[in-house]
C-alpha cells in the first residue's frame, strides 16, 4: 500500500496565509477580534501545525498579536493605524500611478474603463444590492492591485499586499464600499483612468492622491473633497 502524499510545510503555510487574507476580504475576521488557535484553524480550514507556523508571520506584519491569557487578537483599528496605513498607501500608489501611465496598454485601459462603466450602468439602472457591491469592490481593488503589480517589483508588491490587508480591516470598521459611496468611488476611478488615457503622469499622480485622501477622510468621518469632474458627463 502506497504511503500518503505529504504536503510540504511551506505550502501549507502559504495556503494558511492566503486563507487568512480571504477571511479578511470576506469580512469573516474583524478588527480587534479575539480568536483562539483552534478557532483560527477551523476558520482557515488548515491543520493546527500550519496555523501555529502562520502566527509569527501575522504578528510580524502587525495583523494580529498575542494577548497573555486571552489568546490572539486581530489588529485593532485606531487613529494611528488609519493614518499610517493610508500614508503608506499614498506613497506606494502615487509612484505606481506615475509608472502605470507609460506601462499600461491601450487595450488594458479600455478593458479597465469598461469594467468601471458596467458597474456605473448597473448602479444607475437598478438597486445597488450585495452582488453589485461585491463586483464593484473587485473592480475597485483590482485596479489598485494591477497598478502595483505592473511595477514588477516583488518587494513593493509584498509591502502593498500587507498594507492592503490593514486597509481592508479599516474598511470593515468604518468604510466598506456601500451604496452611498459606490458611485463617488467609481467617479474618482474614472477620473484617474482619464489621466491614464491621456498618458499624463502628473495628472495621474494628482488624481490617485485625491482618491486615496478621499478614502482616508471618509474613514475619519470627514467630508469628501470636491473634484472638478463628474459622472454626469457619462450620461
């Protein structure tokens, strides 16, 4: 009888980390939440050994920490975390936007723009339901991820991925993509896409800065900054 195939430990750790990321994206893990190793194992669907090996990585990345006699606590969202995460996001994405103006192809830009316009059309033609919000979130984050990865720098992509998990935790706390912010978010993206189509790195940097600062202000409960562009032009 043949022996069972053993899955390498490194592969299990990678799977556990990927599952942890998905739990944040799907809002199954919340900021400040306490969770035991066994509960985390069940949530991730991974063996306890892989979870124990995952914990030091998550602690090093600031995504959770061990509280004596209480267990593991998911990163708590406070003003310092919010400001630091958005400052880092701005530094990474502004530079990536400048590079993206010359690296992204015309065909990819058309596809990106059409994906956003489809979300806008769906929002205008019917009810903004959970399905639409989910699709809009994928389109929203998809553009940011694509822009970062286009830099072809694994170090930058890794730092961005870790920080994006912090930002997603922050969004779970106070600024998920909701019916109220869907169209404004698409408006800001399309304004940014317009700068990419013009191959204007200065405008692209200014507009991605506006978009990130708008999201930052929304988290803090501050009014959205005005912008000289509107979805009304798409009617």
